[in-house]
C-alpha cells in the first residue's frame, strides 16, 4: 500500500488536518509553541503551572484573585477517595505505573459530583477538568508509594501541584524553592502540544459524547505506548549506559554507525529544534551545578554536538527532562506518569473544546481484503 496508489491516503494521518482549535499552536518553521497565543517559554519562565492550567481551561490568564481562588480549589480537590487507593492496592505488584494510573482514573469517574451530568454540560466539564488536574499529582506519587508497599500520604493543600507531587514522593518533605520551580516549569512545558496521539485519542473518545474521564483514560492508554510517551525514560537509561563524559563521544558515534536509535532527539513537528527543550536544558544543567553533579549535563553536551553535526538533529524536551528528573531524585519509571500530571490540562481543555462544538470523529479507511468470497457451509469447511 502506498500514497502513490491512494493519493488521498496519508499513513499515520501525517499532514492531515483533524480539526480546528484555539488551544495551542506549533510553528514548525520557527520551532515555537504557544498556548492560547502565549509563548510557552514565557509561561515556564515567568508564570506557574497553575497559571498555565487556568489559561488552558478558562482561555485566559487569571488575575491575582482568580489565581488564588483556583489554587485553593485545586488544593481542596487534591484528596483521593480511599476506595481508589483500595483499588490500586489490589493490582499486582508488577503493575506498570501507567496502568495503575489509568485504572485509578477509570475508577474515579463515578465519585465525581458531576458524574451524572450530560457530556455537553460545559460548566460541569470545567469542574470535572479541575478535579482531574488536581488529583493527578496525588495519584502518581501515592501510586508509587503503594507499589513500594507503603501507605499513601495525605496531600498538602497549601503546596503547588509541583510541590505536592515532590512532597508526597519524598515522604512528606517539602522541596526547596528551586527544585519546585524546575518541576513546575517542566509541567508547563509538557502541558499541551496540539493534536498529538494521546490528545487526538482523547478527542475521539469524548466525540462519541462519552465523558472527560473516559477521554483522560484514553489519553493515558495512548501515552503509555513508547512511540508517544516514555522517551524521557529511555533517554535516561541511555545516559546511564554511557556513564561518563569521557565515554560519550565514542558511544554516540558507535551508536550512529550501528544505526541505533538515539532517544530524545528529533521531533516530527519541529524542523529547527524543540522550543521546549531550550529552557529545560538550561535549568537541568543548573540543577546539576547546584548539586555538584555535572556528569549528565556534560554527556548531554557531547551528544547534542555530535547529533547536530552528524544528523542535523536537535534534542527534544524529553532529553533534558530525563536528567533533570533524575537529579531531582525521581524514579525513572515515573517520568511518563509525570507527563500525565502535566498533560491532564491539555487533554481536558481539548475534551471541553470538542464537546462544546461536537461532531463525531469518523474517518474513512481503504479496504484491501479479498473480494466476492463465497460463504462455505460449516459442514464443508
């Protein structure tokens, strides 16, 4: 099967316009990303993840009073029903954290006060979105504790979403301001990215007039796949395999010679580098300097130089995120679940937008199977 045979067919829907949105824009030529018209760098460097979440859900930046109220609501909605933890504890110990998270959100849906509201109720969907976003950091961090045989910790309503995640993950210890700032910025950078696979899956799901929780479950299931999520995890494993700056150049050149896939480089949407990687690279290297561990940043420098020289490829956001999270003491298998903590904002914003002006998403396909086959009675088969 080829595009030549079927001129209207684009494998993977590449280049196909799937809809109209007011949520974000990726400019491939300029390598820029904006959320509702605002450059993501400004949001990451000057704002907070809560401001980004508000912008995506409510279509505008909050004023001071609106932001304080939003943070208060997020803090109150951070609690997770005990029954959800019971469900999570019943899963086998080897359960993948993304599967645990997907199951938790599925079980969480009937506990939402707006559970019975029609899928097209905009105000109810906004309230659901806030609850979904608020609970994400609690579910990921306490899910990790459960997998380690520990009891969940009560979330801290006074902390930011980034701060609460680190607080729960590190056993009730409040992280320092810079650590929280880095975590917060990474969430902003991961929050939204157009019609990517998980967002499109979310929109397809809610387009049937299913609910926001079903859309988020679809998003999580899609993000679990290594062709979408997981690149930051693989990038860290790669850095660990290299081990030291002295090994970096020989390792990368050997890997390229053997056509090994280098994780964390290149992106379908960007021709001149992932705009999100620029800011995160800067703060990731600053974490290393502050902690007296510049190993990963030095390895990264070599890999970035050789990949640009040999392949013309720049790092994407997953590359600096990998060693930034590692330096923050975050287990590698939580990198993709952290992606979920951030992306609940984009998913729910898209779900609301889809349902506000809904049309069932139903593309065509090309049939290449057999033709004119007779039905053979079972006695003759």
